[in-house]
C-alpha cells in the first residue's frame, strides 16, 4: 500500500502498517485518515488510459475538513 499523505514512511508492505494510516497506530505521522471528519471530496481526473481490459486513472482529489473547512490536495492513481 502507498499512502498519499505520508512523507516519513511512504510505503506500507504490511497490513498493520496500512491500517495505521487509516485509523492511527504505531507510525508517528499517521493520524487516522479514515476517521478524520471530512465533509466533502472532489475528484479531478487528469487522464484515463484504457488498454484492453485494464484502465488506469490519475488526477487529484481535494478533501475538505469538516471542522475547519481547510482543503487537502492529494494525488491519486487508480488501476
């Protein structure tokens, strides 16, 4: 797993490391992305490539913090 908002430990090969990103755990930079109260998410596709039975999309999404209204920009690649 490759979390989008991490700088110290960018890759999470073990399930417990991926879980830490989403709900908090032993990794200092993890605050529980999934339990953060978000009020909105917006997707902006940069492009979608389709090759046979495989598709890859990439772009940005913006998460709006429900408490402060601050927006966080995150890059994504889905395939």
